[in-house]
C-alpha cells in the first residue's frame, strides 16, 4: 500500500512537471513552484518516515538450555597405545 502511494505521488509529480504551462499560459510565479515543491517534499518525507518495519508484541516461549554435565571416560589413544581418562561433556539425566 505504501509503495503504491509513493508510486502515485511520484507519477503525479512527474506529470505536473511535464505539463508545466508555457510562457504564454503562465499565471503563477515562483510562489507556485515553491508551494508544489514543499507539498512534494512533505509527501515524500511522510512516505519515507512511515516505511520502517513495525514490531508487534507476540508471546515468546523461552526454553531453558539443557544442563551440561561432565563425565570421565576411558578413551583409546593411538599415539600412546593405551587407554587414557578424558573428561567429556555429556547430557544430564
């Protein structure tokens, strides 16, 4: 919806610029150009200001992390060619 309004505003601004009156038809001085410029700036600024994402408060379920326990296990070491005791992280039950 916002992109559509911005596109309509931009096309209206371009149409107004291309359909500018010739010198024989000109009845408005620099005041009209200033007014249309301010109006276009306000419209463009409003479109940009409202284009930021909206954040909604939604319920969030928080899950506790599982506890981590340590256990000593005997592991074969090919370098030492023997079993060594190594401390390993295991899930807690």
